[in-house]
C-alpha cells in the first residue's frame, strides 16, 4: 500500500513539474513574441490614423520634381478630394498596413529584443547602445518591408502619372505580383538603399530619443501619460528631421519609370538621384515637404509609441 502511495506521489510530482515546465516555456515564448506583436498592432493603428496625411506628403514630394509645383498641403488635399474622391486619401492603405505588419513589427520588436540582449540587469541601457539597437533593428525591418513599401509608393503615385504611364494596380498584392512578374523579383527591393537608410535614421531618431527622454523626464515629471506624451513629441521631431532627406530620395526612386524617349531610368542609383535632386533645388528640396512630413510622421511616431506603452501596461495587468 505504501509503495503504491509513493508511486502515486512520484507520478503526481512529475506531472506538476512537467506542467510547470510547460507553463514556463509558454511564458518565455510569450515574452519573446510580445514586443513584435505589440509593435505591429501599434504601427497598424497609427498608420490607419495618418494615412491621408501620408498620401498628401507623397503628392508634395512627387510634385517637387516638376516646375511650378504645388506645395500647399491644403490645396493638394482639396484637389485630391475634388478630382478623385474622399476615399482616395486612403488609397494604398492595404499596402500601408501590410508594410506595418512586416516593417514595424520587425523594427520595433527587434529593437526591444536587441535592447534586452545588451542590457545589464538593474541598469538603464546607455544611450550609445540604444542608438546601435535602433540602427540595427531599423535596417533589418526596412529590408523585410521594402516590397510592401514599394507597392505603397506605386499605388499612391499612380494617379499623378499621365494616362499612358499609369500602372493601374488593383491593390497591394496585385502590385507585388506584377512588379515581380514584369520587372523581376529583385525589383521588389528597388530603392531599398534609401529605404534602409531612412528606416535606420527614423529608428535612431524615434526609439533611442524616446527611451532616453522618458528616463530623463521621469526624474522630474514622474511616470505616466504626461511623460510619455512629452517624450513622444521629442522623438517625433528627431525622427522627422533625421529621416526626411532619405524619405524624399526613396520616394523619387521607387516611383521612377523608364523614359519613353531615352529608354533609360531617370536615376541610376541612390547617389545619382540625390545629386540630381540637389542640382534642381539644393538642400531645400530634400525638406520641401517638411511640414506635411512632420504632421504625418510625428503623430505616427507619437501614436505608435503611446499605443505601445498602453498595450504593454495592459498586458502586465492580465499576463
């Protein structure tokens, strides 16, 4: 009898240990996946909120290449609504959300993962390490998200082209399929150099300064929504100022089409595009859409970062 009881206790103990092990494994997996899931959801929500501003920003950048360009965002918004309808402000939203699923999930998730890897327990992460993590995460995220980013630019630019040059993509997946079929699979990474450069500068300006600002502000303002809001405003400014020149070059390269007369692309590469644009308008041309870009990127960064903090705090209560 005692032997049977001992065997039962041993089996029960083994079962409890196995259950605990399984729970710990599930918990570890959850904490590994959490920064990616939270980052992706936050980015998608922010993209939905600012998609009309992104459409206007792209139109300003595309107009800047021509003469007598309209740069007033209000006039451009009125023209879009008048000529194409209100819903056209959300053209490319599917590509934008697809891009967030890949790009923002990657860059925000990798930033937290890299930060946790190099962080010493009980100590704040040094600023230079934040910068390194932000640059690495931004570069990798942008490389993965470039196909969706390219299709988004093509969809938004299509209505600005002459009728004979329109591509008439029906949506993000049609754009991805046709680009790969008509231009080759590697064309999906066309403009990837400025895209990666933009993402690295954006991540550097956005994530490193956000965490650093929060650490500084918490000493004087305390932990809470007010601190997060001020920190997000600071990070939004740096993200915009550091990334806009790369964003402008990226937009020009991704929407370029073979010239029907010369049978050549207007720009050879990232550096040639930058040089030709500089010849047209100097340094100022790279910041021609600063106000619209700021209104688009700064709120996107703020919404993303504050949504991330909200979701992380929410998950702490229930998980």
